[in-house]
C-alpha cells in the first residue's frame, strides 16, 4: 500500500490549522482506497498557539499525524527540510498551511507519480494577490529561471510532489541558506508541471515579510548561480577598458592642446563611481564567502524542541 507523506510548515497558523486539517482529511476521500496518509506538521518557532493547535490535531489522529516543534524560527524552507527528515512515505508532497494551494490538486499529481514520474510541480499560472506581490514573485522566478535553473516552470512553485528517492537526496545534501524545493528540479530528474491559480489567503496575516523575501532572493542566487560573480568580472573589465580609453583621450588632448580639461570634478566622479562599484563587488563576494563559512561550521540547520510521532 503506497504511503503519501504530506509536509506542512506552520508559522503563526493557529487559525489556519483547524480548517486546513479538516480539508486535508476530506481530501483523502478522492484518492484511491489503497493509499495511506502521513501528515508531518512542522511548527517553525511560532509564538502563538500554533503548537497547541497541532497537538489537538495529533490527538485526533495519533497514528497519522507527526508534529515537530522547532526551537526557533528558521524559515519555511528549513522547516520543510525538517519535515523531510521525518517523512517515511513512498511519495511526498509539500503544501502551505494557509490553503493558498488547492489540496485537491494532489490527486492529479499522484496519478503522474503512479505513471513513473518522480517529480511533479504545481506552477503558479496566476495569483489572487496584490500587484506588488505578483511583481516581486514574477521577477524572482523569472530571474531564477533565466540565470540559475532553466528547468523551473514559469511562475515558480511552492507546491510539489516527489518520489522518496528525491526526498532522500535532498536530506542527504543538508544544505543551508537555500531554497530547499528548488533543489528538486536542480537534480535534473524528468518532471511534469501542472499550472494552477494560487488562492488569496483567507485566514490570518502572512508573515512573509519583505526582509524574508530579499533574503530568499539572495540565498537562491548564491546557492544556484555564479552570475553575480561573473557580472562583477564583466563590469570590471568594461570599466578597465573605459579607463584605458579615457587615459588615451587625456594624453592626446594634453599633447595636442585639443581640449582644456577641468580635472578635479571628473576625477572625483570617476573615483566615487569606481569606489562604489568596489564596495558592491566586495559585498557580493562576501555573501558567497559567508555561506561557505556557515556551511563549514557544521552547525545544525534547525533544533527540534519537541516532537510527537
């Protein structure tokens, strides 16, 4: 009997969980009868009653529900990795706790898995969100698709189903400061994409702040692309040729008295421009160096405070 592991990262979701858990349990009815289910709910350091609500769900279905409480907030992608560590199913899916992703889509994803497809991605064709949220999301996923992982579907994804083999590979990597789900298409397995419209959040307020979005943006590019470093090299080369050309121009002008040059203003502008570029370049290189240091220290990505299996 195939087992489906459903991982749900939770952060300040005390109001969502009763609704989400009910809908997930109802969703079992549309699957083939031979499928068994396992729910891995990960409390990502919430400071509300999320943990107590998860305990209530666990008490209702103790043989189906595993709940894990992390000591601190480490981000949803690290919480997903924690869930992967405790999953035991033949196939695994990751879904948001706020029901923005439709659980009924799991059935179609499962059918693809039965046909031998090891990775199924539900890509966001559209979003019931504000213009600003759509703009940031489309820019992020578009740049990742163009500069880092070409196999990412248009619109990106946070809702995926994948075989046990892929889950074990991601757990084995144990990477820090990365988009855990994007490791799945990065591995190169054949996959299919199912487009859908992401729902608007109905309950509670999103904790997905601008600061967290910027961190994800930086982490993703540093993890999957060397484009920032290549951009620094190319920009430095261009500036070098510009400086050489300007130097030749100044030398010829002085020798032949073609143009009377006012030196200080031009020099200050050039110095400020080059200095700012150098600081940006050092910052980009520092991001790569910092993540190398963070990985080498071998500290745990998360700390489990409590768990009920």
